[in-house]
């Protein structure tokens, strides 16, 4: 993710989201924990890391539903 030139690893976010052993709540907590490391960077752009994590989770599960319906 380099939209704002952040150091967030797309691979790490992908790993967290696609961990089939984790439930949705666990994925959310792990993603929030990971993104909290970048709180200062995100704050500079007015982005709340908890909100960003919830958006990643929401998008991930919306995509999963769409893929399963095809």
C-alpha cells in the first residue's frame, strides 16, 4: 500500500487477512495491532488505524462473498 507513501506492507496485510485459522475478530485484532505500528504515519494523513483495519476486513469479507457466489 503506497497510496500515501506509507511503510505498511501489503504482503503482511494479505497474510493477516488470508490466515484461514483465524476468525474474523482475531483477524481484526491482529490487523489493528499491526497497523497501530504506523499510527504516527497514518495520523499525518488523518487516517485512524482502527478504521483502516475495519475497512480492510469489510472489503476482504465482501470480496469473499462475491467470490463464493460466482
